[in-house]
C-alpha cells in the first residue's frame, strides 16, 4: 500500500467536495459524481462525497481517487465482456467518456441475501417477503447466505434525495420507461459482467456479493456500461477466507465497502431519515483504508494517490486555465 492512515487522515480537511468547471460544459451533479457535458463528451469527476440510504452523508478523504482508479481498471478489464463509455482517464478523479443517454433503470445483481437498507433483499426477506423482484425465495434462508443462483433485481433510478424502488422485470416494463429489447440486452450484459466479476474476485480471495450497473445509449444507439463498475460504492465485497467461520459464529462477514459506514450509521440509530450523524474521523479513515485494501486486492497491484490540492490538480490535468 502506497499510503498510510496518517496520510489519509491528513487529507480530511481538504476534500474534493464539489467542482465548478463551466468550461467543461453543462453540469449535472449526482450524489457522488459531478458530470459535465459538451460536444458529445462527458467529463465525470468523482468527488469525495459518500452516499448511503439514498442520502449524501459527508465526505471520505481521497475516496474519489480510489473510486475512479478502480472503475477505470474494471472498465479496461471488462471491455471484452461489455462495451463501456470510457475515452480517457486524464486524472485520478476524472474520466472522459462518450455522452450517452442513460437507461432509466439500475441493474442490480445479487449473489447473497444481505443488506441493511430499506431496499435490501434481506430487509424484505426478514419481513416475510418471499417474492422479491419476481424471484421466489425459499423459506429458511439466513442473513448473508449465498443464494441458489445470482438474481437480477432492477430498480428505478430516483432523483437525488429520493429513494430507488426495486421492481420485477414485468413491473419495470409496465412503467413504459424502457423497451423490452433494451432491458433484456442490458440485463444480459449485467449477468455476464457479474459472473466475470465474481470469478475474478474469487481468484483474488474476495467475494463479490452484489453490485449495480448503469447503462446508456451512445448517439448511434449502442448500449454501453456507464458511470462506474464494481467499485466499493456500487458493490459489496467480503473477505472469502473468513466468510464460513464468521457465518458459523453468527457474525457479519468482513466487508470492504461502504457497508462499514452504513453499519456504523445504523448503530447510531440512523437509517436514512432525520439529521445525519457526524461521522467521526476514525470511522472515515477506516472506511477509506478498507476501500483501498479491497481495490488493491482486486487489482493485484498498489493504488497511487496525489495529495496535492484537488482543484488545482484537476484544472491542470483537464487542460483548464487557472
């Protein structure tokens, strides 16, 4: 690892919280990413903001650098499985991509029955639900258990501040926002990407538990992967070598993703409503160290970080005037 806890902690006062680069075009601000569109290209800048329970909860130091690097690595690794929108990665927090029209559905793949949010499969199952997004679930499953086979549980894409809604293929199609052909083409890509990701992660000693994919259409009508792929923000990772023992002891698996922050928040009684608790610095640093650990284990190589002023660095690397 090329960075230690002290260096991560030193970055806390200087987060990449927001950007303002009108030269890059029209801006759309998501929960984590700032997107700029101009001349058929989209510049995606990954901030240090963290979101959970469909809320922006604050920042994690250097998180944007971690997410953009691992997404770029996965986009390159999976381009033979499914095409993606990437054109260039000029900065550790920025990706230049083809401007696409996003499909109005998130394609969520799940390999295990787990989660703590209101939309998680375990939350529904614990309440007695046995039909989740069109999939029949057997009685007797326990939290964190592997499902008989991976399942696709699509959801609507909520506006920032609203909640996503999980639904079956039939329910999604009945909403009339996506065609059957587009849905099925994207679903096939999601299933193939998840199988590829699970196999690679297993070889690296990790379990890719679940993930979400977003797809868009290029100007010539081609469906491609957009946004991010297999990052600790969009995916849940567990450590493989301790999974069975921790399950036998009734403990949660060792996680390497923002589930660590979700669990801390839930421990404070926060599940998405009301005032967001202030996340202590030690929790923020630990979360980032877990992100880095997982990503380096996935990649089989060390990540690299730039600790200089993020605004100045971005302007230089994106070719913008100071």
